[in-house]
């Protein structure tokens, strides 16, 4: 099976084998060593000198952790949304009682940093900005560094969903002066679902000391204090830690620049190939097209669902579909984590073949 969705992503055999090893005492010294190595790997990938937290949950759980550990009910949030996951981040903040100032764009567009600044000037009581770095529902990557500058120049917290970007495209959290950055294991990290990773800046920790949103399982301070003892506060998904420990060996061998360059090259190929088939990318401005997932409009009059079904059943190619209002209108090709160009070539060969057959039917 050629799994070409933006997550969960395929995993190397040695990573899967590492995850299949026997359990150990999660409060003992052996697991403490695993947790330390994994945390050091996270710090390396996030490009930070402080410890990145890890929690047994999905990426969405990590986003909830970002919200409840920095905000109080009634705090105002500028929620930047360019697609399905931006809307999810906004909904989490709203569910916990945050007041929402919404900056929602048409799906396919990237956020304008200047508009973020304008909205912050119009709403000086906003405490934080929530924003998605890489929106997998539309294949668009937001200009996070520039957005962060707008937020930081006005002394606002910036909370970033980097679930599908971190470990595949650059997101240096300290250099870009970000406050909370979240990722998830099932994306570019080459391991199964089950872990979320959360970076918090000194400003975020200061906000945490005053934050009053309810939290228990997702208490970042408990997670940080347990990490200092070589533990998680709650029973961890140990198999995913074992797998990630092995995955970091592979990632370190390739190096940060190698990882980023590979993703850029495969994304460039994917976009070029898609356009050569006469298909149109979902991103309105290609300079913001994602290097981890390419979103493509199905041509008018083509039954995209039928093509995706045939690709899966007849050729073993699993394409991502559209989400929300894009359901049935687009397909998505995931190219993040453990991926080489030949796998994308195989998938697009099948798309080309089935599109040709549908047009001559």
C-alpha cells in the first residue's frame, strides 16, 4: 500500500520494530534514558535550548494543551484560520471560554501578516494569536515568521499549530520568537500516532503561572516537573517513545538541512507534475504551497471520489480527500516524513492513468 495521505504517514521497518519491544517500568531508570534521548531529539528538531514537552495524545490534544496552559476564560484570542485545522484551533479556544476575534480567509489563501497587525491594533485587549503553520486541508503554509513579528511587536502571545510542519519544514521556534508550538508524532516524525510535542517559551511559562483555564491531564507544569524526574506525569504510550527513539537516529543521520531539502525537492516535483497534468493547485499563491502536502482540484465533471476509490482498490494508492467544504472537490498528496520521490511518482502515475480513462469514457 502506497499511503499518500498527510497523516498518519508510513513508518520505516526498523522504527516499527523498535516500537514492538517489550514494556519496561515507566517510572524506572531505563525509560528515563529513553525519555531523555527523545526530549533531546525534540529540542534539536524544534531548534531550542529548553526542553520540549511530550504527552500521550493526538495533535489536537497538543493544541488543547497550548490553549489551556496559557489563557484564562474571557481572554481574547485572535484566531487566524485558513482551513479546517485553523477552525479547530479556534474552536478549542472558544470551548474553554476565550473571546474570539476571527481572521478567517478563503480556503486556499495564506494569512497576511499586515492584516494580523491591523486586527491586533483594532483589538488591543487580545492576549494571544492562534495560527496554523501548515494547513493540511488546503496545502498552504502560512508565513509564520512574519506573523510572529506582528504579534511580538505588540506583546501578544503566539500559539502555533505546527503539527504537519515541524520535522519536515523549517520552524526554528527560538529564532522566530514563537511562544507555544505543537506537533504530532504521526506526521513527519516517521512514527505512529499517539504523542504530541509542545514547546513553551519563557513568556508562555509566565502566562502559564497566571492561566486559569481548567486542566488536569494536559497540565504543562505537571509534565515539565515530571520530565525533570525522567518521567511522564501519566502512563505514557511507551511503544511510540521506543519508535521515536529509533526514528531520531535516522533523522540525525540525515540532518536538519537534509530533511528540509528532501521535502522541498519532493514538493517541487509534486507541484510540477500535477500542473503538467493540467490540474490546478488549491493554494491561490504558489509561494505559500506546502512542502508536506499538495492539494489539487479535481477537474470539472470528474468523479474524484470514484478515481480515489479505484486508485486504492486496484493500485494500492491511498490519496487524501477533501475536508469540510472541499470534500469531493480536491485530492491531497501527502509527502512528509519517510517518503521518497518515487512513491509520489507512482501515485501520480495512477492519477494520470485514471484521469485519462475518465475523460475518454
